[in-house]
C-alpha cells in the first residue's frame, strides 16, 4: 500500500506540472512519452518488441501524432503512418516464418489506436482558448473518477460480479456507482469552475447540467469498457500488469486504458453537443 501511495503521489505531481504548462509544448511531449511507453508495453505483450524495424516504425508513427498535433502540423501524420505501415509489412515479408499475422495486425492496430486516442487530450485542450484546461481535466477525470467511484462503491456494497472471468473484482454495484460518481462530479466541477476559476463563464443552466451529467455517465460506461478490454488482453496473454513503470499500479496501459476510450468519447460529446452551449 505504501508503494502504491508513493507512486500515486509522484504521478499526481507530474500530472499537475503538465497541466500547469498545458498551453506549451510540454503537453504534447508528455502525451508522446505516454504513447511511446504504452506502445512498447503492447508490443512486448505480443513479443514484437524485439523486432527493431517494427518497434521503431510503430514508435515513430505513434509519437509523431501528439507532437505534430501540438505544433499544428497534422497534415504530415498520414504520410508518416503510411511509411510505418510499409516498414512493418516489408519486415513481415522478410520474416514471415517468425512473425504471425495476428502479431503484425495487433501492432498496426495499436499504432493507429493508441496515439490517436491519447492525442484527443491535446485536442480537448485546444478546443477552447479560454476553457481548454477544464476540458482536459474532465477528459482525464472522466476515466479516473469513475474508476475510483466504482472501487469504493464495490467495496462498500458490491455483491454481484460484473465480468468475473475478465476482472474478478469488478461488481455491478461498483459499475453503477462509477457512472453515478462521474455524472455528479462532472456537474460539480462545471459549477465550481464557473464560480471560482472562470467568473466570466456563465453558470450552467438546468439543461447544461443535465447534458454534463449525461456526458459524465457516458464516460463512466465507456471507461469501464476500455478497462475491461485491456484486462481481457492481459488475461488471454497471461500478464498480470502491462509493466511496472508505476510500482504498485502497473504500466502506462494499466493507468490509461480507460482514458483511451473516455477522451475521444468526451471530445465527440463536446464537439457535437455541449461545446457551443458551455465552452466557447
């Protein structure tokens, strides 16, 4: 427990430092570093981390997405991804007896999914010049708050297993508790932000509160799907954790698996429904 607390404290210090410099290149660099570690952990899971051409191609394509997004040069992303795909397939052609199609396809899927999902955090921050920071906080909080709410609710009243073969500790009661926690906290954060941190930002109306609660609830659901999906990969591969970069907490994939699903979902919600009403 002591190790977990120390790791969490160090992690929070890093998160707050990045948030403090969110308008600079620090945020894209931080996201790129997280992407690089997540990609390595996933390639290691399917034994592709020792194939240097594939590892380098996937890592280069992965880190380029948040960096290029941060400097507003996203037009180069497709070309870099295409070059990486060619490298991966050429490597497979030369080593087709060593690597199977599922390893190659998994590597390519991770190369596309991980950086584009995580880069949504940068897009949330850049969505609004005035309110980007609160959107970034909600994008992260939408994943981690639901997880905490689910944990404490499950410990208190959890009785019915949600997916015992994939994640034995998750309960139906905890799942519902995480959704409710997200809905309530999303509304509370918006109200507190409007009151104390951005007084020029209008107080949320009843309709805005309802939509914010809906956004929190949806993020709670998709965050659980992301968590269970990552756990399912670990179960099938036989891993306990993806890594040990955060002692007591596992690897970056263990910490950001739900963010992969929540951040794009929240960005979509903001772009299509809530943005014009609250964050312009």
